[in-house]
């Protein structure tokens, strides 16, 4: 096992706090672009068949997979491009949440294909769908930063607080001297 000094660990944590959200946003964007592009090519995406049947059932048979797959592909690519470029990020996240809500419908529409014997034992397809909770969580975390929210490194925050306290302590002493 290797040991990291406290100062090195603090730098690593600070780097993660500064860059983690952007890395998450870009990685999510790449995944959406990648999976979206696959849906443009019939028979290539592992999710194509279940997504097509889900949309068909959701639209009461009105939207056939031959129509829904290119629309879904465009939708996912738009989400991915929005995440990577930060363009229209609020709208991008709304599209992501809506798309993610749709990805859970096969668990309801086709439980015999998504679970073995019990909802506690998902099939590979069920696991593929359930992992989308992580994508939703990533979207929520990215959304929390839209109005300036940030990950904060507690160690750095404490160091800044100590420096500010020293600075304001000096200022208080100076003010007391001038008024006395």
C-alpha cells in the first residue's frame, strides 16, 4: 500500500472538487452522443429493440420503431452535444430527465423481460435499465451547478477561513487603534 502525504492528498481532493463536475458533464455527453449515434444504424444498438417496442406501446401503436429510432437518436445526440458544449444546459437537462424517465418504462411494460422471478433479480436488460439511476444522478449534480453551485473542498475552505480570520483580525485591531 502506498502512502500519500496530507498536503498531496489535499491537492488531489482540491483538483477533484475543481474539475469533477466538468469531467462528469463531458463523460455523460460522450455517452449520450455515442449511444445516440448507434441508434441511427438499425441492428447496432443493444437498446434498439426494447426502445422501439416501448415507444410503440407508449404511443398505442402509432409511432413505429422505424420512425421512433431516428427521433430517439437525434434526441440523445442533442443531449450529448448540449452536455459537452454547455449550450442550452438547462434545456439539455430537461431533455435528459425526460429521456431517462422513458428508459424506465420497459420495467413496467415488459417485466417478464427485465426481471427473473422477482423485482429483486433483474435480467441483463433490467440491469442495463436500472443503471440509468446513475445517469440521472449525474444530471442532477450537473443541474445543481447551473446557478453557480460548486463542489467545495472542505480542507481548502478551512484554510481560506483561517486566512480570512487572520486578515479580519488584523483589520479589527487596526480599526480599534484608530478609534482609541
